[in-house]
C-alpha cells in the first residue's frame, strides 16, 4: 500500500495558535464590555462630585444678609470647586449664584437628570475623543438635597485627563486579567481538547500509512465525553478495517489459488467426461445404470469450476447492448429449464410480446438463468417471470413456489460463498446475477420469501430507440449463445 506523506501545519495555522488568538480576542472583547460602562460611570461620578462640591460652596451665600459675597471670595470658592459659575435653584424659586467675572462661552450642556445608561457611555467616549478643552454646563439634582437643582460651569479637560488615567489603569488591569484568564483557558483547552484531537489525527495518519499494523490502532482513553467516544469509535473502525484488509488479502491469495486449481481441475474433469461417455454404452447393466449419475456429477463439477472462474474475473462484465424482445428471451430460457423430454419445473411468463428492452441479451439471459436454476435446485415446481414498465424502468419479477430462503441465506444474500440457499452451494449465482444487472444500471433485490415461495425483482432502465429497428423473428435455440452451465 502506497502511503501519502502527512501534511505538517505551520505553527500559526495550527488549532492551538487559532485557539490562543480567539481566547485573547474574546477576553479583550469582554474586558471592553466592562471598560465602557466603567469609564461612563467614572465620568458620571466625577460630575456628581462637582455638583456636591458646588452645593457646599454656594452655601456661603446663605451666611450673608443679602446672599452675596465679594468677587474675591467668589473666585476663591469657584477655584476650590474648579468651576466658572454655580447656580442653585430651590423649590421656593430662590436662586443663588456665584460666577466668575468673565465666564467663557458654553460648548456643551449635559443634564444628568435625564441621562440614560447608553447615553452616558456615548458621552464618555465623546469626551475621550476631544482634542481641545470644552466648557460644559452640567445640571443635576444635588446629592445633599433632592429638592435642589445645581448648575455648574466647568472645564472638560481636567476631567478628560483623569478619565484617561483611569482608562489606562483599567486597561493595564484588563491586560493582566486577560493574560491570566487566557492562559488558563488556553491550557485547559490544550490539554482537554487540542491534544486529544492531535492524538486522533496522528493516529489516523499513522494508520493510513500501514493499516495492517495492529500497533497503529489507537488505544482509547477512559474518558466519558465526546473525545473519549470519538477515540473508541476510531479504534473500533481501525480494527474493523485492519481485519477486513487482512481477510481480503487472505481471500485474494485464496482466490488466486482457486483459479489455478480450477483451471487444472477443469482439464481433469474434461478428461473424465470423455472417458465416462463410453460407460453409457457398456454391456454391464450396473455400469449403464450408474453412468448417467456419474456424468451429471461431472457436469455439475465442471459448471461449478466455470462459475467460480467467471466470478473471479476483474471488473463488471462487458456489455453489448441491443434491443430485443423480452418474451422471446424468456421462451429460450424455458426451453433450457423445461426440456420437453425431461421432467422439471414449469416456467410461465407474463410479459407483453411487444415489450422490447435495450440490454446485453446474453448477460441478461445469464442472470435470469441463475435465478431460475437456484429456484429449481431449492425445490421449486413452478416459476413465473412477469414484467411491467413504469417511471422509466422495467421491473422483472421471478416468482417460484419453493420453500423460501432460510434466515441465514437472507442475512448473507448476494454474498458469494455465504448466501447459498442449499447445502453445498456457493452462492455465486445470485452474486453474478446482481453484478450483471448493476452493470446495466439497474438492481436485483429480494421482494419476499416465505414458505410458499420467493420473489426476486430485477429493475432495468428503459430507453426509447431514436430509430426503432424493424421487428425480426428471434430464432429459438435450445441453448442461449455464450451460456456455460
């Protein structure tokens, strides 16, 4: 057996490398799904802390009689908060305000009272994407008093800087977690999945190079999961193939020996047949009485050698297709099976005389003859051959009234040397018949077999001739051309 060299995968194309990349990608994706809400929450907490500081800073106005402070004190309070202006609105329409002497123009307004989850994530990434400072106006409910609304005017750049610091810390932590988790996942999958799969593939390659070597059959592990099941099934398959190859090799050697023995045996039997022909004309009554049985035994032995040699021929039988009458073929078959001067089963046909098929007449005769001969040898007294057409095929049924097939014969049907319906048979008749029918593109199958009889069905594809040949009378002969009993 010629083995093909196994293909070695490049490291970056191996399952392990792909698994490592996918593990890292999926973990980083998971970390990103954690990172985005974390940054958004950090930004929201930053703004809420500025709102709380602004509320505390503006309480200094309530300590003055006119709710006003000097500009210097106002600037100092705003500097502690990091804002340009603060406005506090109470439920009684009281408004307290501290602002810079010249507050800058507002670039964006954020109302934390109406901000939703996904909106906060979007706002956070918009802030991280800014390349210049923006002045923000932020409105929110004071954490000190749920009935008070605080507005603060502040720079975005300090917040963005701290957001980046937070993001880098989260990224570094994510990388560490990803490496740890990825390594653990990779190692787990490597030992639990990749290595067992590599062992399976290596076993397949080694077994392919020499399937008859028992040492190359994989030894399954005691695992109870899908990998263990795959290993056990592979071991069973390899052992089955190894035994089949060994059996086929033995059968091939046996077939070669049988062909040589049959060739010599046929020559010996032919000589014995010629010598035995003179026994029928002997003057001794006992010799004349035994001679017919002796000649019949020699003829059966010659026929067995011929069938065995025919079956050992390589490939399907060569076909010489032509159109012919199926009814005429069955009439010729009846002459062979039901000779007028001998007793035997009666062969009846139920075939339209006008039915013509395209096939190899001699080969189809051979297949039908094998089926009918098997029926007569099994004890059938009547055989009927019927045919019908439909769906582009012609179905030919061979029905007999024999005792039916035994369970062993049905289980080994169409298997040579195993599917015989009688003791001492070879089972070659059915095997050869199916080989002939399949060579025509059809099939041979068992329809039914009971104690009242057996039905075999041949199906052949039909084709209409483009120029139908003129109908000719088929000369009937006592033996079909090319038939060797």
